[in-house]
């Protein structure tokens, strides 16, 4: 059994490494950590002290934005009680970005958790998808 806050994964982005939360100053070496540190470019649509929102490079809709916390949380299932305010901030940021992009009347919010849940970058992120009709069930 792994210590609380850790998990083994088999991801193409982070193969067989132990995942654990880190401090905000240690943002990790994932693709999203590099975007946070501005080491690689992104089409940023919103940024504050706690999170960053940028357009997905493989959009599934006319509006497809990723909202990521600047604090490294590998996946939602590794978030703890201490992350409650940050997680709430992410959802309120979704609302703010949807309004900013003119899709406040309707959009989909998705969080993929873990490899089996479709997560490919192991830095927790929220998908904001809109500006087209959505079907149910998804995927």
C-alpha cells in the first residue's frame, strides 16, 4: 500500500512514477507545469494567483479551455481536504472564463481522473467545453 497522497500510474506522460502533491513553488515537470512556468507557449485566456486557463491544442468543440491549478495536484483523487478552497476556486474560474468567452448560457465541465478515466496529463485540470450542442451520455 502506498502512503496517503501517492499513487502508481502507467501513463504515457508519466510512466510508472509515484504521484504525489507538491508545493505551489514546485509545479512539476509535466506539460502543464512547463506552461505554468512559461517554458512553453500556450494560448492563455485567464490567469490569477491560483490558476491558469488556456485553449486546448486538440479541441473537441469551438470553445475548449483547460483550467489548471498552479499548485501541483496530479489528479482529483489525490486532492485532500486542504485543497477544498482551491477546488472551489477552479469551478468559479470555469464560470468566469465561460462568461468571458460568451458561452455562459451552456457548456460542459469535465475532469478526467486517472488513466482509466481518460486523463493523459497528470496535473489535475478542468475542461471547459462549449459553443456547440452537447450529447448525453458523453464518451
